[in-house]
C-alpha cells in the first residue's frame, strides 16, 4: 500500500473503524444498535461511503465524540470520564433530577406515539367498515 492510499486519522473510514473497535462491537452488533445493515457498516468502514446520516447515532453507540467521528476534530473520547451523552449536555442539565425528567418525558412521548398509532388503526378500521357497508347497500342494476 502506498502512502497516498494508507489510512490516516483524518480519514472517516479510519475513525469509524477505530470507534467500532473502541466500543468492542462487531460490524453486525453495531448495525443492529444503529438500525442499519451490516453491509452499510462494512461500506462505511472500508471507505466506500465517506459519511453517513447516522454518524451521531454511530458515535453514541460507540461512546465516542460525534464531532471527532464526523470531522476528525477534537478528542475521540471525552477525557472527563462522563458518558458521551452527558459530556455533550450543558453542565446545568446533567443533574440526576433533570436526567430523570428527561426519562419520564421520553416514556410519555412513547405512550403518546403508541396512542396515535392506535387511533390511526381504529380510523382505518372504521373507514373499511363504511366502505363495506356502502358497497353492500348500493343497488345492483
């Protein structure tokens, strides 16, 4: 391999592989965590893709700095010992009370989404019933 083709820390594929190895994840395990195919992970790691819209998700799954993964700037891992999510939050938001509130809000949001899906399904069933009734009552010629 020539020097021009050798990976460098400035190469997205190199950083991507370093992040995955840092998290001690296989390509398949990372793919499952992020919600993409293993083939997509392989293409990112081998340099076929130069970036991904899932870069932040990948960084969070690997517990690395998303800015470092995307651009190569900054440190790979935050030096303060906090998880990446907490390191990215303003310091006034990292108290356990705020994090508990965020967890409660997330659960409430999930329940709201679930309720919306149930309402949508009920509406679809009602529309289907109405269609069936109107086709039965239509006089035949």
